[in-house]
């Protein structure tokens, strides 16, 4: 059975895309800790981040870096926090989360409730910045 993220990559489930290339896909988390909270995934379904081939893992983090820089240019924050949990969805992924304190990356806190128009606006701005980097 395909994971939720594979369905997103295929377009079977809509997403607020930030960027993609032949190997990776970045999109806004629909249950974000902060505006601009983005997930970076390999397009190939791999459950555990440490099962990603070394070369691909390095490329995934370089891809995530560029996405993170684009987020940082559009969302007020001190840094982009990075989290890899790997328990909630059986598909390797990196969380890129705009943060101002160490407490902003606590997954126990309430998630933001954003309207579709706000997700569209955020993803559009980050996507355009990503293209210009």
C-alpha cells in the first residue's frame, strides 16, 4: 500500500508544493507548528531516514537547505529548525520549521489552523523565492 506521501508526490492527494526535482519533493505541512512549516521527502518511498542511501541523503539535505533558505526569506524567524522523527508517517521526511525559540519545535504544542488561501499565499511566496535562489 502506498504511503500518504507517495500519493502526494503522484498528485493523487493535493499539496501546497514548495519545490521538487527528480528525487525530492517539498510541501507545506497541513498541520504546521508555524507558518512555513515544510516537509521534504524523497519521491521514492523509504520508511526510515537512515535507510536512504548516503548519496541520496546528502542530496536530500542540500535540497532541504535551499528550501529552508527560501522559507527564511519569507517567514519571520531567527532560524529554520530541522526535525526528523520518522514515527508518524512510514516515509522518510525532514521537517523545516521557522523558529524563534527552542520551544517552537515542540510537537506537543497546538498546531496552527490556516485557511486554504493562506496556505496558497505562503507556498506561492516560498516557491517563487526558491526558484530565484
